[in-house]
């Protein structure tokens, strides 16, 4: 079997965000330079809310939906969209050998139960006894199980009958980078023929926003594009789900599958973040793909979160490539931790499939228009706190 037969092709895209559901809805909003922001529900922190979804379309059993946390419903829904997009939904033969690699965070809090406990404890005669009673009575038996990160993969397997090998990675942005890195490596090495990889995130959570607010990481007040958030920066979180079907060229050709793009490389790094090592980390990864990057037909999709000093460090690297136009996807869909990198790879594949780059949504002039045909996209991923990654996509 030739090396080309082991190429990793993206044949399925399942994405949901504030921009809508599926590739077409996202492309229309990206081309219009539009975004959707909720500036009131969690004020003073703006959030990119999830577009309304009819979960019945991908999770038909109400019982399955009820036992999932919102982020799991989002992920299971996006996974179903990816399988539909690739044309393997319900294909037991293909699904039986489809690897599943999920990037997942922790579970969600039951805010009503938390609030009840916090309100009752100050006046309780016996706080230990009260806490034990509340934990026994207020938490459903399934609630604790729903916190387990690997249950997203379990729910995808149950709902969509994906029964190949399964892996779940935790670790914020790095987990999404590694999910794609491992999927591609297994396909390139002949250890797998087809993989479903991605993750999901619910940003519309007071408990999650509180954690980042305590760290002074969130942007306050009016939402702004990534490069226009000033020297202090700030995250604008976004709810989204992103899954990709990646398969070997030989496997795709055997079933006459159409590819959105070729995933040529995925790399991961974890610099110390002492001083400003973000740019050196990106430079080291870039050096591995630089010989094959052709100016004129290439673009960079930046996963810059908006947090500082990481975003300034990434911009320093991007400034070294003034001939390659940049788009910061966080200006359109926000930042979503685990699935941010898979989502950006999906958007890169979508742009390559259309053969052009979407317009800038930037008020600083840093992002430049691109008039020519798009043939390559590099995708950066720089964690707000830890973890760097780089992918290269090309026309299939």
C-alpha cells in the first residue's frame, strides 16, 4: 500500500455553535462576517450561545437525552451530524471498526442542589449530617455518573452505534489537539481506517464562568474581536460541538466518499509558559511543515483564545508570516476549550472545500483580505493557560 493510500482525509464534518448547525450554516455566517453574542444572561461577561437545536433529530430517545448533561447532548448531536456528513450513519459494517477519540472536560454542577446546600449549611445544627442528607437525597443516582468524562464517548456509542475502539482525553485545549493527532497517526500508520474525533463544550454555565472569572480570565463588557481586546485581553466563551470523520484515502475511495480536505499533519506541544515561550513553541512546530507551505494559496486559522499573555505570544509568531492571511476564529464563535481545535480544523476543511477564505472580522487591520484560491490552511491552537498545537490541511 502506498503512502498516499494512508493519507488522512476529512470526509465528515459535524459542527454546532452560535453560527448555526452544520457546514452550510457556518459558511454562510462566516462569509457574512457575522456572529451571535449574548451580552445579558451572564453580564458582565459576553457569551456566544449555542444555536437552538432539535435534539430529537440526532438523539431520538428522550430517555437518552434526559440522562445526558447539556455538553454531552451537544457532543452526541455533533457526532451524529459528522456521521451523516460522511455517509456512514447507520452503516454497521463501517461503524464497527470506527475509532472514537473524544476530547472531554469534567461534568456540570447541579446548581439548584449546590445552592440548597450552601443556603442551609450556615443555620444547620449538625452540618456534617445535613451535608450527608442532602447528598443522599438531592443528587440523582445518574447525576454522578453523568459527570464522568468518558460517558460522552459512551453516549455516542449507544446512540449512534459506533463500536470500534474508544479513547477519551482530558486536558482543556490540549485534549482536542491530541484527539486529532492520535486519530491521524493511527490512520497514517495503518492501525485504523476511519475515526470519529472531536468534543463539545457548554459555555452557558454559571459554575464554569465563575471559575474563569475568579482567575480574571474573562472579557468584561462589550464583546470584541480577538485582536481588539486590549493589553489585558480576555476570554469570550462559546458553546459548541465539533466532530470530524477522518479516514484513510484507501478506505474513502473504496466507498466512493467525498473528502472536504486532507489532514496532512497535527502536532502538539506543551511549553513551560515561563516568560513568553508561545512563539518559540509555534516556530518549532511550524518548521516541520514550512517546506511544504506555499505562499499565495495558504492561510492561517488562529485559535487564539484572547487571554493574555498567550494571545500576544501567538501574534508575535503570526507577525513573522506577513504574506499569509490570518483569521482568528474566536472572533466568530468564541473559545470552547476542548473542542476549539477540532472546530477550527473543521472550519479550515470547510474553507478548503470552498476554495477560498472567509472575510476578516477584525477592527485592528491585522487580518487581511485574501483574493486568491485557497489550497492550504495551517491551524494554530494556543491554550489560554497551557498547551500548543498546529495542524496543516490541504486540498484533498
